[in-house]
């Protein structure tokens, strides 16, 4: 080992323990959401994308280094061939306490049972509108009914928690905030409202004009429902509230207005194997190079992950004026 001291924890220079990894399994998606992708996307060649075996080894390395939560993201994870096999491999890893996926929901009708049987426990389903025509405009290609049917199939499959994620854009879907809350209450699922993040150049709208803060969304909800702060914490960045007459939790993810960097416990692995230390910065380490230079060698992979921890910055610096701080799109990073 040449004097290298292996540790079973990932601690950055600011004393934060990394216990949560978001693992992107594909940059491809069957939607083209206006805040996530350009209409004409160029996707990565297959040999630049981590194989299922490489993804499984990355997950195993992180769990051996003390990571307790893994979330699979995309693109859209359910368009990755043999995704259920990867889910089963990761779901069997010892030490994993929370295993989840972010999905657009369109493929859940086909995959929900296999995902649940493979050990996946929770789902985040992106849903920005309940209007079929608006949904088509936002996603460019999506079918709302297919997503709703997929959500219900997942509930029937026995997922212990399902959460809707809604990105609210002023003048686009901010008039649906209370409708989305009422829908979540009826369906007995949670919902989080997310401030748009300035990742990638989008031509569909001006981010400065469409920015809608979590405080604005919260005020809209409070006109109809009392929101009670909770002491509940999750491994992610949501701040949660409950309502006195419902089990549904309301979350707010606020990278602009309520910066959550001081408690950040997350890193991301992009689809091409870049270990990304912060969503809002380009600090990264090429894990694919390590994987392919040392095939199957988990100790070399773990050394590279540990060595990357000092690159994790203290905070991100998003602005709301429409400037793009990071040029990659969300489909490259993972949600």
C-alpha cells in the first residue's frame, strides 16, 4: 500500500462526512424537459459511459467507505438497459440503509415490481404540472397519464415512500402549486418544490424571469394549508413541513434562497464516471480512468475516492440572474 492509510469514512476539509452518493446511470432520457435539456441533445458514445459492472463496483466502493445512501439518477434511469440487474446488485450491498431512484415515472408501469424486488425502497418522481397539454410542452415528449399510472404502479408494488418533485417556474406553472399539493394529499405521497438550478444553457426561457423562490411557493401553500415545521431530516437537502390533517410531507429544496451547503453530505458520480464533489462547481475526479486502468480493483478505486475529498468546496455560488455558472446539463450530472 506504500504508506497509504485506508479509512472507512469520507471526510472533507470542512469536517463534513460524505454518506450519500447520487449515481447517474445514463445521460439519455425519453423526455426533453425545458429546464434540463436542449431540444436537440447529443448523447455520449457508449464506450464513454460506465458499464453496469463499473457502476456496481463504484457503489460497492462507496458503501465500503461508509456511504449509507445511494440514489440512482439519469437522464432517466429506467431507459438504461438491464437497470433491474444493477438495482439488484446494489440493493444487496451490506451497509446500505437507504436506496432510492429519481425517475420521470413513465417507465414505472413496466419496472416497478422488479425494482422493488431488487431492493429499491424509495422513489422521487418528477412532476411539474397536472395539465396534460402543459406537461407535453414542459417535457416536449411526455405523456402525463403514463406518469400517473406509473406512480400508482409503484405504490402498488410496495415502495415505502414516494415523493413528487416539482420545479416551479414563474409564469409557467406557479399557478399549479396548490393543485399539486392537493394531488399529493389525495394520492398519499410527499412532494418537494425545487428552485430551478442554473445548469446548462436553455433557450426555452429566461431563468431571471422564471425564478420562483421557495418562500414564494410556501406562501402560496399557506393560503390554503397550515404548514408545521418538522424536526425530520433526510439524507438530502429538503426542508420538510407537515400539515395537521394529512400524512403528506411538503419539502422545499432551495439552492438559491436557503443555501444548504453547510450540512452537505453528498457527492455525485456522473454517467461518464466523473466524481463530482459539488453540484454547483466543476471540481471532479475521473473515476472511469481508474476503473479502466485497474479493472475490478476496488482498493485503487477507494484510494481515488478518498484522495478526492479535499476538492469538495465549502459551498456553491448559484445566482438568480440567469447566468450559467456550470455549463453541463442536469441529464449529465444526475438529479
